[in-house]
C-alpha cells in the first residue's frame, strides 16, 4: 500500500470506510499516537481507568507525589494549542507535571514561523526536535492524523496526542468522560446497561462524537441523542454505531428522556462553527436543565458537561449531588496522566509501586 493511501486511511472522513478491525489495530504501533476514539478497545479503557485511580491515590501523599514525578523526568512534551483552550491545556499540563514531564508550549500559531510561509507540517516537525511528545489542539479536523503520519515517517517519530481536532474528535475528553462514568457507577454495576443522554449541539460537539463511540464498547448501553433537528448528531457517527448494533434514539423531547437517563451529557451550542450566525435562530431553551427538573431525574443519575457551559445547566443545580461536571474536570487530569504514562510504556512502575505501598482509597 502506498504511503499516500495510508495517510488517507487515517483521516476521519475516510475512516468510516475502514473495517472496525483495521480501525482498532492501526494505532497499536509505535509510537502510540492518540488520535481518535475508535482506536481504543474496552480492555485498554479499563486499564487506563484503573491506572488513573492508582495515580490519583498515590498522588495523595508527598512520597507518592515524589515517586510519580520521577516517572517521566527524562521526557519533554510540547503543548501546541492552535485553538482556544483553558481546561484542556491546563489539565494536560498538570498531568505532565504530575509525571515530572517538562512542557513547552505554543498557543498561537501566529507567533511561529507559519507567518513566514512555513507549512504547518514543517513547523511541527521543527517543534518535534525539542520534545518527546506533542499534545495538540487544532481547528482543522484530521490535522492530528496528518501530523502523526508525517512524524511516524521521520527518523525521530514521537507520539502525537489529539487534545481536540476541529469539530470531529476529542479522544482524551471521551476518555475522562468514561473514567467519570465508571467512577460514578462503580457500585451500580459499571457502565454496562446504562442509558446516556447527549443533549445540545450534537452535530458539532466533538466530545459527543468521540464519547458516543466509546460507549458502544460497553454492553447494553442505550444512547439518546437529544437535540434541535438542525443540530442533531451526524450521520457518519450513526453509521458507525449501526455497524456495531448500538441501541440509540434521536429525539427533540428532552423532558421524556430525563427520567430514563442514568447520565445526562449536556453540551453548549458550538457557534464558533457557524457560517453566518445561524445558531442564534435556533430555540435551544428546551435543551437545558435547572432546579425544577431535578425531581424527575433518577436519584442515581449523573449530570455531566465537557464545559464551558452557557445556559444549558443552571448554576442553581451546581451543588446537587448528581452534578458531576466539576469532578469530571479533575478526573481529566488523572485520566490524561494515565494515558501519557501508558504512551511511554511506563505504567508497570505505577502498578508495582501501588502493589507494594497500597495507598488508601
Ligand atoms: N471543551 C470542549 C471542547 O473543546 C467542549 C466545548 O468547547 O464545548 O470541545
């Protein structure tokens, strides 16, 4: 197979043509890039969640924190964020710090030689000379895959971690969402058999697109896509879910879904992708939650949001025990630390430390 064809194979728009086996196996190579949700198996997710918990518990004590900081103290990472970000940037940065990995950053491509006419690929190849990993957010969907492919074909391949690409994928957010769901349902039989309602702008919400796929790896999960019809989930995602026989329903009726959901995954309107302010004409009032709705939710339900929020979650429910969005953010730091450590293949050092020291829960 020619290199050009292979490159095309890993672009999202061509990705759906691949069989699931090809999707799962493509990224198992070295270096271990993290590009799209479809690359994860359930087993890998479970290992990452277990590792995140061990890191979280070890980090509670000073000697544990000191141990964790030795794990990647010989590595450096570049945080290349060519799109606005505060949480995802800080969360990856904090995850790197927990593991002792030094970070460098570029947060505005206008400050790089791209303004002198350099191609983005050359710019990133230059950055890659100084570091051992690139954590990247980019407005162009498929760009991370392009960079990963380019770096894999150099004599110094380093892993690329997608921290949000265009309106298509956000695999590390989906990973932390799985970690949050797994923790929330720990005493309720785990994620299997649960109902998850995605609410809001599902068409352009990259976190939803990535998480919907990861949920298909669990048994008997039912998904509700609740959105105004103009912002309903993309056909490409539904085709993937159909291919694995996932049970889902697309609806505009949020009130009827509320009492059935074990998890509500709220999202904001992604109007940065509007061509001409068209989202402003859509009535989204019915796709929000406030104190009045709390009585009809299950007592064990969790309310999640990738944040930032606008009006879709009223602040008057922030202190309800089911509001999970703040804890979800903190979970992101542990889940990303687990992913970064695994990318460098050093997870067994944590497993051994944990077995020897048995930190408290
Ligand atoms: N922070 C998430 C993202 O980067 C969600 C959002 O921006 O609405 O996609």
